[in-house]
């Protein structure tokens, strides 16, 4: 992920009581990659995804939790498909 220097933390996520999620388009923009790259990451389990009302979204809560626990590499198959 080589986009703008964005620090993802759980503290920065909305506290709506629901899991925080982000569209592939917004995540791609944040990371500085194409939407196709992000959907590929979602397809092969490189990033955590959830299905919400028929749409697949990046699971920011799980992603932040893993980052805060020291995860610094994201590889194919790390997360089950949504």
C-alpha cells in the first residue's frame, strides 16, 4: 500500500457501534492503487472484507486490529473470502 501516509487505527474509526468498513474505491484512493488491485486483494484474501447489504467492503476494524498487533505484511489467503 503505497498511497498517502494514512495511519489506520481503531481509535480513528467511527464509534457507531457497528464495524467500520470502507468501499473498494475509497480504500484504493487511500492506498494509491487501482480499484482493480483492491478488488483483487479482496478476491484472494489479502485484505479483510465483509459483505454488507450485498456489497463487499474492506473490514477496517479487523485491518486496524491486525495492524495494531504488529501485522506488517498482507499476503494472499490471509483472510477468508467475504
